[in-house]
C-alpha cells in the first residue's frame, strides 16, 4: 500500500497554541459519547415501551427518530471521531465507545481506523485515496438516493451485509470502499478484521433469535437493523465533507468544505462541519474544533454559512457539472489567507 509523500499545506500554528487545542478531556468526552449512548438507550427504551403498550403510532414515530439519530452513531460522526483516539484522555474508554458504536452500526473498527488514516494522508488523490473518490454530485444527490435516505437505505444495507458476510467467511480482500485490498495476506489486521465480522454476525444472530423467541419484534428493528433506516442526516453531512471540490491537490482548503452549522447539527455531527480544520490538524478533538476554527479563520477558505447553504452550493455545483462535467468548486479566501497550493 502506497503511503503519503504529499507535501500538504498546513496553516502555521504555534507550538503552545497547538498543545492547548489538542488537549483531550475525559469530561468533554463523556458529555459527547456518553450522551450519545444515553440517547440511544432512551429511544430504544421508549420505542419498546410503546410496543408493549400497543401505541403503534408513537412507536413508529420514535423508531423513525431512533434511526435518524443512529446514523450519526456510526462512521458518519461518532465512530469516525473515536477512530482518531482524540476524544478521551483514557484510551480504554475511547476504545470502549469506539468498539461499542461500531457494533451498534455494523462498522468494523479494525478496517475503518486503517482506512481512515490513509484517507487523511491521501485525501481525494485519485487512485490513492480509495475511501473517498470524487464523483459527480448528481451521483450522490438524486431522487432515488434521497428517497432511500428518508426510508430504507438499501445500498448501504447491501454493502455492509455483503462485506460483513464475506469477511466472516475469510474473504479479507473484499472492501467497504475501494481498497484492493486494504490489508495484504499475512497482515494480522486482516485476520482481526475478519474475526470482528464473525463476532458481529454471530452476535446479531443471537439477538435476533432471542427477540423471535420472546416475540420482541420491535427490538429486531431497534438493535439489529435500525442503522439502515432514515440515513438522511448521516448521508447529507457526509456529502458536505468533500463533494464537488478539487482532487489531486496538496491543500485541504481546496478539497474539504468547512460549514457553520447550528448547535444541534454540530453536536450530532461531532463538529466535523469544520472539516478542513479536522484534516489539517486531526489531533484536535472534536469539541475543540469550533475554537480552533476561530483561531485559524484568517488563513482558511470562507466557510459556508449554514448546513442548508452548503446543500444549496452542492445543488449549484450539480447544475454546473451537467453543463461542464469537469467543473469543480474553488472556494474564496480572505485577503489574509496564504495563496492556495495547487501542486
């Protein structure tokens, strides 16, 4: 696997300032990850209560919101940030939440951590970054995808089921993204990745069997398959990371969107809306990114001013790409920013 030799541009940050920005916090980690677990438990318990009391409309509504939230428990937000090991001072606690949230969303902690490290090193360099490959915006934002994201994301379901089953059968060359393969034969991480898939499949089969025996039908939805429904927020926040931007350039300001969002979206998204800053200094914990953004704003591209504003931008890029398939969006910069590095 070819690793990075890309001379990335980084906004200069003083050593003492960077030390402060990269400071981890068990308290803030618990507030973020612990509250995520609490919400997951409460929506599960509430939907189960409505199931037992035969309040079907209330159950359906809460199941919908349970899945909307659960999408952010996976690699779209929580799993993503925890994979960096930046949330907690206590590494064991960080790994506990990382592993648990991976299990709850059918993610593989061995695979995702290794894949995402390479994505950071090789960000959208075609043929090298095989986690995120730039495609026309129309391939992401279309009516088929949007309807499935509001209901059942059949593409995501088919992908994760296929890869987990084949990994469980020892097919370590099969991948969630486009690595070919991520781990070569003989790499111990390949065996660990396949062992995790067996654990996930075995664990969920046991849970399904228990829920069938005791006729706890709603629990099959809530705990087993809930993460495949209502992925609209997870997929749209994913779309505002790199979509419509340049590739093969050594400047994260040209290949990542930075977006100002409201506090609720910021919390659910683990503050990854500051995506340029996250790529530039990945050791900065998510709960420090807003402050870090303010400190380096003078050298960053002008951010999109809201979540909806960035989605509108993607729609505009989509229209321009229909006329000119080679079109990519180049952000504007304040006068204080260093010139973009194109090569």
